[in-house]
């Protein structure tokens, strides 16, 4: 998966490129015959590598809220038929899915947060302002709330709070006021123009470093629509029960809010007599420079890993 940061013009990365693949396999300690859970299977990039490394009889459960992503994963994982199970849903159903797939306790659990190229590059999903699309931003059709609901129905004060807390947007009050004044907003470009009214059209620089002023607004709305931070906390609370002794937990995040939740969880659960994890990454692991050059969308990736006790 790839981050939402930089949802402006940079499109140089190959689609569906798994981020920090070598590091992920290393910290998962993938072995032949192992059982693994990929809680954000996306288009199946990490999952395919896990199945390859766990051959000949390793098994994998892939979970995703997005049926389009699951269809892509089904196709990509076809060479490993019989060794994987795919389920549609959010993290809070991981325990149920794992029990149904008879994959508990698992040897490793991967959570690759953020948004995939498959989603980002489809204007009809409403995640990006590179093309005009509906204000949707839902990962899966089961989510009732859309971005249109938030921008057109929430109060100016609540909009400002979401933009500030989820997007770290310092101009949150001004942007919220501009959104309210331009209601109703019908498309991603309508929303981007409302932000530009406050913040301009961004720096004129090379595509790799250009950041559109609406990036943080789109990030904040996506997090709110999909309740991503709550789902992440739910998954971390479930993780120890899904894993066996000496199993691995690996989380790839793409912005500070997610990373802070993971860091605080691992710190809290790796100390004292009741510790359930041993941190393998006391400092966050970032992608190598050559990967960032090949895949610019990986530049904000952060990896943390732990082993169960």
C-alpha cells in the first residue's frame, strides 16, 4: 500500500509496488510452513512475497475492506491457490476470520496501513484530486459515511476539528469556513478549489517535492470516513490473541498519527511483568534511498516490529 501524503502530481511509482518488502519479510521472519495474516492485503504484493517465502506449504489469510482490492489480490495470488484465504472486512473481524481460516495462532501478522495505488489512481473512489471524482473516500461499501456527508453536513467547528486533529492542518479554521461558504461541494475538484481559496495552489517545484495544499484535508477526511485510527487501535488490541509465542507483528504506517499509536502500544506492552511483546525496532525503520527513488510514494513509510512473549 502507499500513503496519501503526496496525492498531488507525483505518479512515477509502479502501481501496486509493495513498500519496504525486504524489511517486512525480514521482521516477519517468514519461514516454510508458517501461517500469516495480512490485515491489509490490498493488491497482494506483500502477500505474494510471504507465500513465496513460506513455500511449499505456508498459509496466509488476507483481509481487506475493499472488494476491488480483494479481486486484484485473488488474481495476483492465483499461483498459490489452496494456500490462502481472502476475507472482506475491517480489522475488528480479524479474530473471526482467522478462526474460520484455521490460522490461529499465526506466526506473523502484517498491517500495511494507508491507501493503495489501486484506490488512489481511480478517480471514481474520490481519494485524490489529480482527477475529478465523487466525494466518497470509503475503503469499502459497508461504510455508511462518505466525505460528501462530512463536508456538506458537519458544522464548521467540527470540520475544523477533523482537519486539525487528523490532518495536522494549521489552517483548519480558515479551510473549514471556505468549505462551508462553498457548499454544496459535489466533487474532489470542488473540495480542492475550496482549499486553494485559502492556501493557494502550492509550490512551483519539481513533481517529486510538490505538495498540493489540499493534501492534508484529503488525508483528514479519509481517516474520518474510514475511522482508520480506531480500527488500528482495535487491531493492536487483538494482535496478541492472534499470534503464538515467538511470533511477529509488523506495522507499516505512513503518517505520524498512525505511527504514534503503534509506538505507544508497543512501548506500553513491552515493559513489566505483564509484557506481551519484545520490540524489535526501538527506533522506526524508514525505506532506503534507492527505494524512495524507485517508488516516491514510499518516502513517508515507517515500519515498527515486535515479537510476542
